[in-house]
């Protein structure tokens, strides 16, 4: 298996984990919204979950770009950027780096 294929799989896993984590964070934030004590924490959780959903969507878009050899480098760079922005997602960052190393051929 080539490094770009492993990177592709890692970016996909990172994007899915990001989306599932964002949905879990959103559910917790909505749950805290109905309490009197944790309203500020609830708003912070909801804002963070929206950021993670956007980051996960861009990560999955980077996965789609990485599948095409012509846009492998662009997709890898996008994966690295949104891996850092979306809560330092190691799967996505490592997948983007492996995609860049696989682009050297």
C-alpha cells in the first residue's frame, strides 16, 4: 500500500471522527442549554461543535480531492489546515502529510 493511499484512509477516518465528535458536543451543548448554571458552557459547546462540523466537512472535501492524482497536493494541504483548525485532529494531519509525501512520484 502506498503512503498516499494510507493518507487517504487516515483523512477519511479523521473527517468521520470530527463529525461524530461535533455531533456529540452539539448534543451535550443542547443538553446544558436547558440548565440555569451551564448556559455559557452550553453556548461555547454549540459554537465549537459548529466549528468542528465545518472542519469535518472540509476534511471530507479534502479526502475527495486527494482521491484524484491531479489534486492530491491541494487536498493534502487542505487536510493539514483543517486538521489543525478542527481541534488538532492527528488522523487528518498525518493523512495529509502522507498524501504530500505520496505526491512526490
